[in-house]
């Protein structure tokens, strides 16, 4: 995923009105491995206000380490990627076109070194056209044509989620989603089912078809060892039917 | 993307404490084309409170049309996908394993018909183990091993973003991110650069290499027609240098 020699993009929030949104963005940054928060014209961020209240564990580092700077300094020091709702469909509306989607950025940015900042604008009006004109490239989140305008915190979360590969070596999730049971064990499962079909006097001419269906079901489910062991135990008890004793 | 005959998954919010989070989720639902909101044990949703305040345009439909139901009814009526933070790495912790990532769900769900609900739990404790036991399958968002626990509204936004293909035919974005300028026009751009190199007496032995670099730059940028036309105009003026007249 990420190159350890490379700094993940900074996140710049321009002119946010709500401290809660700054806190939410800080939390999402920490969730996805980002740490450098830049604030242009921020609201007051009180230690006992909404910014710190919404920041989760990011109240310990991302938020108190945030750097305040002006917009010109931001565009001078960083390659800036402005995140903005694109609603027009006209390539002559040059200010917001061309754009990349977050997934496309995730594909391209790892091949480019140099300080980069993801720039998010105000809650209601986003980035002004004047600000957009000073920005190097644009990013827009694909959403519903009926209502493509995301809340500021939600937009930042989606972009940071898509770009997490620039900031994280891996994730909290195990490398495999499931440790598939060994085939021999799964075969024992099918053996047990065959025994049970015999025991319950399932019509012999139907057994092959039924077994094929069972294989399809379990095959699609990609059972873990624990799951197979559990079902095997159930089938064994069903075959033995202890209550008959 | 989505099949018009198929209903997108419902979104179920279980035991949320904050009306604002319910509103945020409703807004994200509308952003990504989802409409069926199910509420188990919801907080009060006042028309002039945070739920409606945070819902954006979803205050007009998703939120007022939300259905309240109990958890048992939810699991009986829907194939339930519980969204939960997975932090353990042990496939014997059966309750939260196996899981799918949102991207994997986006890949698999289009091939399955039938009523489905994405289930989100409480702000602090998520879904209880008892609730998880009644749920059909699990989904977990890959995040930082240091802090994988997303805010409720952010988690729902990421999942709905990834699954938007189940709910939307397309997006607000133009089909192409940029309409690449016709090759003949781009060739005129290179022609103008060659003229300019001659005009500024760029060393002839360096021109080929310089032109190659310019082609690489513009090639990577995949210029639009408008962009080429603009740069052509600039180069023409640079060649003509009207101030010399």
C-alpha cells in the first residue's frame, strides 16, 4: 500500500463554520491514518466544545496538532486537491472540470511524490470560485443526480476512506476475511450429509441432486473450520438421534 | 449499475442516541440513492431538532417516511447485514467473523435478490452480541489498526457510498471526467510550441528532447479542448510578441 518514505496528504479545512465538523474530520483522519490537519480561517476550537467532543481519539493528536495558515500559504506550500460537488455536465465550465473521483485519486496519487493537501470548503458554499482558481486539481464524489451535495464531514470521510492506502500500511482487519476450512474437513461434512440423507430415507433417486445443492450452498458460503466443525457435530447428532436410544 | 426491478437495501438504525446521527444517515442515504429507513428504538425526532436539521434534503422524504419497528421484526423481514467494527483477528471469535468489507458487498449483493437491510448499531457500543447473533452476515470497514472505530454517521456514509451502485443508475458526474481534446488539435499545440522554441532561439540540438518532455506533460494531463485552445492562444501571442511591433 503506502510507501513509508512518503508523507500522506495533509487535510485542509477552509472556512468551516461548525467546530463539530472539524472534530468529525479529525476523527475520520485518524480512522484512516492521516495526521496533518491544516485550518484556514477556522471557528473557535474549545477544549470542551464540539470539535474535541466529536474528534474521538483524534482529540489526543490530530486536533491539538492542527496548523492554522492562510489560503495563499496553503496553495504555495502544497499541491492542492479541492474536493467539491460537481453538478454541471459541461466541460466548458472550466472551474470545476476536469475532476477526478476519489477512487481515481487513490489510483494515481501513489505515483506522485511531493507535499499534497486535500482541501475541503465551507458547509454551505464549499470553496469559492476564487479559491478554486488557485487550486491545482479537483476531486468530486459520485453521488445521486437528485442530491449530490454531501455534508462536509461525510464528504471528507468518503475521500479519506478511498485514499486510506496512502496513509495506512494495512487495516485492523485480518489479512483474510475468513480462513476457509480445509477441503478434507468439508468433505467430511458432505459425508455426514449423505449419512443423514440415508438415515432420513431421502429418496435415493433424489440424493445426487440434493447433495449437489448442498455443495453449492456451502461452497458459496466458504465455510471456516469452526463452522464446519459445528455443523458436523449437528449432523452427527441428527444421524445418531440420541432420543431413539 | 443497478437493476431497476430490484429494491435497494433498506438502512436500519438500531438504538441510536443522537437524533443528529439519524439525520446525517438520512442525508447520506439520499446522497447515494437509498430511501427506506428503518428505526429500532429511535430517539425523539423533532421536526425542529437535529435529526431534521442534519438531514438536508432528506428531511423531505427519507426521514418523514422512516418506519419504526422492533429488532425481531427487522431480522424476520430482511436479510440483515450488520455493520460493525472488527478489531479481533481470530476466526474463533465467531460472532464477528467472517465478515465482508463494503467493497466486497458491493461486488456480491447485485447477484442476490430479496429484501436486505444494512444494520447500524448504537454510537458507543454498536450492536450487542445478542443482536449480532440474530443477524445474517457482517460487514466491517477497513481502517487504521490504531483507531478503527468510526463515528456512526461516518460508518454509514462509507458503506452507502460503496453500495451506491445498488441504488443509483449513475451519478451526477458526467460520464467522462474530461472530454479529451481531438488529437489534431493537440498536434497544433505541439506545432505552436515548436514555433515558440524557434522564436526564442532554443538550442536546436535540445529541441527534440524538450518537445518530448512537453508531449509527456500534456499527454499525462489529458487536456480538454478548451484547455488546448487556451494554451494555443497563449503560445500564439508568445510567438507573435505583439509588444515588439
